[in-house]
């Protein structure tokens, strides 16, 4: 099992969700985060005082998938989230040791 | 320390109750005489009573307008709370709002006990009133010929109470996000008694020395805005800069709240300025109209200057401009015409913007720009009155420089300087004493966690 973590631009969320549904990924965890890579922040001005805001709002999507599905999922997210401009985001793949479905007690790939 | 504090509170409560009971037993009638009023009158008098001189008749239109105006000015203080509240960081939103809100409560009590008497009561030497009107003794429902000959005396009193309330509330912008609540309460009571009441007396009491010099202040340019603006400077210097000032970001956390507050202030200001006619009719209409024009003009000029110098016009700039225009027109509102109001407002947006952005050259942290908007705006307004006042608008006033009288400008300048010096010095001394005895600031940890939690055990937002 692997956890696929994707940091994407917020407006791309619906597109990525739809694309994942199309490849039979039904569940995910979504959080609102802030961060930056190479994308510069923006400037705000209040009564002449300038504030450079470096942290840019992003969306983080986490899905845990079976090993065989990882490549497919990564490609799906990358394609749906891409705009070609700086700030598109990154995808990380991490190993997962165990998964449990709380309602039934199932473990392993069957719990995904 | 705590026990002494409690003992003092109980003592005040006992003395207060005693005088209240005492005052109620005395008859509330006052000597009334058919005196001339200084304001333009609207309603005609009923046929006079035969032998004794007729008591001034209460005009229902004037009275209705004054009661509404009092309510309008009251609303300005919660409006100010929102205006300021949106500009601080979210961890301090309740603390900031609480400053204004609690002032409504404590200054109301101070005013009806001794504040009104000191400000408007029988004059002593042109400097201050005596305490014969303590606990509204002698302040009844018959008109006082000097203060609203066509409205109940208490209507005038309660209208003025709202001014006494909002003036110290203005200062709180300068000490936002770092003052100890206890000390703030004591400071407010003492400032009202030692700064506001005397200055109001000098400018608005019929025996006041600045009044008798001929200085014109229709609705409170010196009494309210300059006094609070300059006191705010003293306060900002003595309370010191916020931790992380100019290093950490301290952007406004809720500008929609701020704009809402500005809108409420604009609305209420019609009571502040037009109500200062103390009657409903020609003068109050004139004041209403010029107030609106000045605010609109400033709401154009501030964002315009921003657009030119910073690249974009901002909503905070539009709201701040509107407020600056209202401040500037305040002393002039009963004395100038529509086109001068346009110029006064337009100028206010520019001068106050410059004052606000220049703040960074000096070493003080006037967090919400009280000095720049109220101090400078009020000064501009007071001097502009010396330029544009016209007896054609209000023949109880005077002519300004552009209407053939160069003397007024000098008198206005004198009133301005006296107010600057007195308000600054007394506030400075007051805060120094309070710093030695009670401490002005919260400690570092309290400042870091925010006033809402540290002073009030509350959080503003629990999403």
C-alpha cells in the first residue's frame, strides 16, 4: 500500500477529484494548506504599509492505494492538476504499513 | 492592592448612592428665563402667558431630532469598535471591541454623575464647571436657555453624553493590542475628567474661555478629534510599540468588519454634526449636507492618492478617507457652505493619507492611525473653519479668511495649539503615573496569546 500525497492549486480540486473517480478511486482526504516552492507570494498594502505574503494557499489531497494502482493514480493526478505555470505543485509517494476499515475491522488491501 | 481597590469601589458606590438619593429629594425645577438662543430657530412660539415671562417652549421637532441625533451618535461608538476591530489581528478582536463598548458604560456613569457638570455646568473662571449639577441635580426637563432653548435640558445632556463617550474611545486605536484592561479603565475615567471635560468646557460652555475668544467648533473638531488625536500620540509613545512591530506581519484580519464600522460611523455622523445645531431646521440641514459632501470628497481623494503613489486604490483607503473627511468637516459643519465642504473633504483625504504613511518615519506605534486621522484631520478642519466660515451660513458664527476676516484663523490656530499642548501634557503625566502604579502593558506572553484570551478569557472566532 502506498499513500499518494499531492499538493495542488485549489481551483484544480474538482478536476482532480473527477479524474480520480474515473479511475475508480473513490475515497480521499483533502486539506487546505499553505506553502511555497518556486512560486512567489503576493503583495498586500494597508494604509501604505506593504506586506509580502509568501505563503500561498494550496490544497493537499491524500489517497492510500494498492501498490499496483500507484502509477495510474500519480499520472491521473499530475495530468488533471497541471496548468504548465509555476505553482502547479508536487506529488509524493510514501509507504503505508497497515490499513484498517473501522466499521468492519477489515485489514490490508481489502480495507482500501 | 486588591483590597484597597475593592474598598475604593464600595466607597464610591456609597457616596454615589447617597448623592443620588439626596439629589432626587431636591426639587428638580430650575430657573428658566426667556433667553435668546444662538441657533436658528424653526417653530414659532405659542402666545405668551400673561404676567410672568413665558418659559421657553419645547419644540417637538427639535426635541425629536435631538433624541434621534443622540441615538445616532451613540451608534458611532459600536461602529468605531467594528472599524478598529477589523484592523487588528484576530486574537485581539474582542479586546479591541471591548475597549469601545465598555467606554459606553463607564463614561455614561461618569457623565451623569460629574462629567456633565464639569463640562456644561455653571462656569468657574472660564476654566471648568462646578459640581452643582452632580448626579444631574438641576438638570431637568425644562429647557436650559443656554443649551437648547427649545428642547428639554436632559435632551441636551444626553446628546452631549454620546460625545463624551466616543472621544476616549477614539484613543484606544493608538494603544490597540497591548494595553492592560484594568489600567485602561482607570485611564479612561481620569482622562475624561481631566482632559475631555475641561476642553469641552473651554470651547462649548457659554463661560468657557476659548468660546469667549470667538473660536468656532461646531461639533467637536478640537474638543473631540484634536484632543483624542494628540492624547493618542502621548499614549502610543508611553505604552510603547507592539512586540514585533515592523517585523512581524500585522495586517487587518477582517476588513469587511472595518468597512461596516466606517459605514456606521458615516451614518451616525449626521447626528454628530447636524445634531449640533441643537434644533431641526435650516442650520441642521446645512450641516447635514456639508458633512455628506466632505466625506464623499475625502473618500475620493484618499484612494486617488493611493492609486497614484501605490498603484492600487484600496477599500481600507476609501473607508479611511471617508472617516478623515468626516473628521475634518466636524468643526466646520455649521459654518461653511457646500463647495468649501468639498475642498475641506478633498484636502482631508490627502493630508490624512500623508500623515498616516509618514508615521513610519517616527518611532511611535500608533496602531490604528488615530493621530493621522483624528489629530491631523481635526487640525485641518479647525484651520479650514478659519478660512471658509461664513456668516451667511450661520450668523451666530463668524467670517473666515476667505470671507473678509483674517482674525478668525488666528483664533482657530490658538485653540488648536492650546488643545495640542494641554491634551498631550496631561495625558502624558496621567499615563506616567499609571505606569508607575499599575503598569500600562500586558506582559509578553499575554501580548503573544492575544488580549481576547489574556484579558477576557474569550476567543473571537470558534469556527
